[in-house]
């Protein structure tokens, strides 16, 4: 069974990295995911607001695109050695989000979105922030980046 909003991270207790700009972006993202998750949880109870879901998923995908682009730029600017691995992971997740967004627009099916958001994304996010983002932020912070 799909879990509910409790599976999403709390914006006030996210894993922190050494760059405050990255932490801010991560907090913003969690707030967006909670907004979308709230709509999806309502939809699963029979109260489907397709228009609001479309707005929130589009905003989330765009935010993620900027989030990853900014991290990729920072890595290049500071010569982060594991750039191919970290940016490759961004590319993989962004392709997945684009695909989910596209299939939502085509068939307005709540379940695949809810499954991804409540079951896969929280674990992915925590793992990504605690590993690749954390190491990247530390590297950049040590070289004077902000
Ligand atoms: Fe990040
Ligand atoms: Fe990242």
C-alpha cells in the first residue's frame, strides 16, 4: 500500500550540507513535494484536483531542473572531480521526473505519481543529499564557494 505524507521528509530537519545555498534549495524542494503530496493524498481519497496537481508537478520538475543545473555549474566552476557521477545521477532522476510528468499529462493517473513520490523519492533524496551533495558541498566550501 502507498504510505502517506508521513513518508516525506520534514523541511526543518533535512540532512544539512556545507553550503547554505544548497540547503535552501533542498528545503524549498521539500515544501513543493509536500504540496504535491498533499494533493495526491487527497486524490487517493477521491478528491482529485487535476489542475492543481498539474501546476504543482510542473513547478516541482522545473525547480529540480534549476536545482541540478546550479549544482552542476558549481561542480564545474570548482573542478569537483566526481562531476560525471554526480551530474549523471541528476540526469537520470530528471529524465525519470520528466517521464512521470509526461505520463501524468497524458493519462492523469494519480497512482504512479503517488507511488514515486511517497515510496521512491524520499529515500532517493535523503541518500543523494547525504552522499553526493554532501561531498560536493564540502569540496566547494573548502575552496571558498558559497
Ligand atoms: Fe541537491
Ligand atoms: Fe545533487
